[in-house]
């Protein structure tokens, strides 16, 4: 009861809290992990006991030793797991084909969900006729736990080793985009070619991160949000926040007059919360294509578009919307513009 109270209280309090920080997830997940572990142990223990009672009765109705049953129980679990894997594989393939199809019938997504549920139910019913109901539910619990565990491992690997700087997951709060390090690396390579060191003159504005990323450039000069004069002919690159170009039009004019080529990149970007779980005041009446994925799921959980968007996000972490960002502009001389290249942020 304590774990149940703790789980519900933590979920309620942190759901009510205004801003959802990723690190607060630990406070919500911990009691649920403990509660789930307790429930898992209860279900599996009950299933094992039922299996023993079903297959270890002797003539005098006395339970026999359980050790000889371990191989039999293992084979039964492997058979059930193979059936569950087959059902899950069929559902995965059907869902993948459904999401990628351009012409989707009205109830295709709902039928796939119904098919998976029905086939899983039939698997449990069939297994119960051989090994008993309690053991069948325990086997289903083990299979679901392993399935969700593998999904968790896959998601953890992706977020830690593949896309830790691309906020397609709500666990990434605000992250410096990979374009920043890429641009600095290109500038370093260009400087090495031109000056045999990091002596290429660069100007940057009042954004504090430039002091760190450009710390090795000996001729990097900090200016304010507004350029006081046109950069000299020796300056090869200027880094400025997009908001400084928007606020002070003379910044752009001075750079363009000197022949600089301007390229916009994301500086910091974040997960598009509004498109995934934000609830606008009129979410019940607004058109489905104008509300978040969570609102769609609450209003039309079996709608084709809702299922497709949910699948794309849960499996591929595609939020279905551009990432939010604060941008910067790199202005370089035309002769080195081709060595920088466009940013990767535009496709995200």
C-alpha cells in the first residue's frame, strides 16, 4: 500500500508541477519501479506455485520435489515466449507497413491493435489449457517485461550514444546543437591552412558560449550585440545570434556590404513539447490536426493518424514537428564559404 500511495502521490504532484524537467522523472519512476518489481514477483511466484501444484502431484496427493520440474517449466516458457514473439513480430511488421503506406483504410490501425490483442489473448487461453491460468498469466508477464525491457535498452542506447545532442526525446531538455562544434571545427581547419595555427581573425557577439568554443583562437575578438563598424578585411568570420541580426538591422547591412556570406544554424534547441503532450484550453473542440499527440490520443485513440504518429514517436522518436531552437548566424568570406557547408539543423 505504501508503494502504491507513493507512486500515485509522486505522479500527481509532478504532473501538477508547472515545468517538467527531465531529472524530475527519477522521483516519479522510482516508486513505480519498486511497485512493479513487487507485483512482478507476486505474479511470477504465483505462476510457479501453480505450475508445481499442477504437475508434481503424487499418488498420495503430496507435492513432489520441485527440482525435476525446472527443465519442464523452462521448455514451457520457451514455447510461450516463441508464440509471443511471433505475435509481436507480426504486429510490428503490420504496423510498420501501415505507417509507411500512403493509402490507409479507415480502420487499419485499429484492426492491427485488435489483432495483436486478440492473438495475445488466444495465446494465453491456449497456454492455460496446458499449463494453467496462473502460470499463463505469469508467462505473459515475463514476456511483456522482457519486451519492454529491450525497448528501454534500445531507447537508452539511442539517447546516450546516437542522438544525445538532438532533442527528439523529452529526456533532452535543452542542448547545444551539433552544428556549433562542427562550425568551430571547420573554422579551426581553415585557420590551420591559412595561418598554420589558430590565428585567423574572428569576431563574435555577446553570446557567452563563444568564449568557450573559440578559446583557442588567439585573434578572436568579442563585441557587443551591435557591430560598431564594418569588420576589417583581415576578419574572416563573424558569429552572431540571430536575434541580434533581427534587432539591429545595421549588423546585417554591415556584413553584407563587406561581402560576407551568411548561414543560419541552430545554437541551442529543445524538444517540441507543444506538439507531443501540451493541452491547449480548447483541445476537446479544436481540429485533431491542430492539437498535440497526447490530446489526439485522448480524443481519438484508434484514429489512423493518431496511431501512426504515436508509432513514429515511440519507435523512431520522430516528434512530427520541427525542433524548437535559438539560432546563430555565421558570416564568412566568400572564398571560405564552401568549406563550411550548410547546417544539419534545418532537417531536424
